[in-house]
C-alpha cells in the first residue's frame, strides 16, 4: 500500500501474486493505476493481521478513516498481495480496457 500511496505502480505490481503478474502486464497495470487511482491517498495504517488458510493472511488497513482488508499469499518465499475481485475478473485486459471496465462500474472517476 505504501507503493500505491507513493504512486509507484510499477513497484506495486511486483508485490502482487503471480496470478496478476501473469494476467496483466506491468505496463498495463501502471497505465490503469495512473488513470484510476486518486492522488493524495494519505496515511495508510495496518490495523491488524491474522492468518487465514495455510499460506494466507488477512491484513486490515485503515485509509481515510475507512477500514479495508487485503489478502496476502505466501508465494516463492515472500508475501504477495492477492488481487481484488475487479482485477481477477479482468485478467488479460489492456490498460485501456481496465480503465473502461472500471469506469463502467463508476469507480474510475479521476481519469
């Protein structure tokens, strides 16, 4: 989340599981994120972590006073973020297609 807040989307892509890295290119992820990530994310705080299934953890974060969760998976000797449902259902799309899909849901309002 620190890389996202710093708008280091290429670096953020590196921290996702192979599912995302194999399904969306780094360039397409960066393009999508630049278009659809609001600026000024502010302070992001991890408020809790719990182990879930073997090799998975749930991380609770607080951002803008809102609690969110992220699922992490232990893969190749390191923890990687599991993509959210939006990214998982849009694997294989280009950056422009990701932006269009997010806009159709009313989520990409900054691009």
